[in-house]
């Protein structure tokens, strides 16, 4: 019998954490051995599967040392929390699947440094469908490089704290790369007042926040007399959870390094 992969789940009482827990409990090859959350979490001490009416003997804790019993950490929290968790992973050679977004330049540098000590999958969106969309956008950006303006529109719930979303930035980077550009040099993140005409070759971003929308992304190629739209809509968080579990399996026995979901799908 194949040995189960031991998982630690960060943010285990949040919406994404609970979705990952439910998905992991539904398969035979994964075992949750640690569940973490912030020190002020009201669910500390409760079994992490209690919301499902189950007891698996894994309480929600704030003690980061609990990560040491895992082979892979799955983390969809906030940058500061993720980096604290990652320090434990790097010290003990524990793989990590990071779905957290909003890292600044120093945070990204910390991720790269941790990848020199352990194996990481870092992706702003773990959905297999979104990763397919990235490839479609790359193709579209190459085919429609001349005469088409490119806009990226993303919509999320009112509680999302970073904008544009990490997924929108990934899509923008894919489009810019396909056009032989750097996103930093062609991105337009805001428009207000008298902006003048659109700069040729620019990639515009629009961020919408409201309600409980899980996540919608559209890449618009607007030409003369026609437009092409590539859209992905999330109706629940299960696709993200299933992608994260797939990434956790990918990390089993993997050499240290920094991987993304395109690597997971190819590996």
C-alpha cells in the first residue's frame, strides 16, 4: 500500500482552508496531520474537520512547530503568515504549496531563498482551468499582437485585500511574454481624468470588488470590428483545492526548487 502524503493545512478555519480539508479527506492518498490558524482564531482547539461533522484527531493550533510533522504544507493565507510558515518548511525540508498572493519584492525574494532549501509550488491560482487559460492567452497574444488592444478584467469578493489579483498578473505576464514585452513596462493599472489615447502595446487592468464573488477573470483582445474574450469563472473554491492537492502530490520526492502550476500540469 502506498504511503500517504502527510499534509499541514494553514488557515484551516477559513473558507479556502476548509475547502482543502474537505477535498483531502475525500481521497485515500493524503493525510492531514496538522491544521494551523492565527492565534486569535475562535476555532483553536477544535478538530479541523468539525465543520463537516467529523473528528479526525487533528486540532486547529497556532503553534507553528506543528508543521514539522508534515511532508507538505498547503498555505492560502496572507504574505506575513506564509513567510513565517515557510521558514519552518525551509529549516526542515518540508515541501510547500503556496497559493497566497500579494507578496512584495522582499516577499518574493524570501520565496526564492526558501526554494534553495526545499521544494515549493507557488501559484496565484491553483485551478487547472485557469492554467489552461494562461496557455490560451499566450497563444492569443502571439496571434493578435498587431491591431488588438489587450485588457484584463478581474472580479473578486469584497474581502480580497490585493489588486490586481495574482491571477490577473499571471495572465498579464503570460500575454506580455508572448509579445516579447515585460509587464512592468507595459501595464496600466489605473485610469482617471484626462488620460489621453491608449498607448499602443499597453496591457490594461481593471479590478472589481464586491459581494461574495469567488473569482472571475476575462482577457479581452479588442480589435477593429471585433473582439475576442477568454473568460474563466469560479463557481466555488473546489477547483483551487483540487489543484492544490495535485501540487502536493507533485512535490512528493521532488528535488528542491521553485515550481509553478504549469510545472505541475507538465510533470
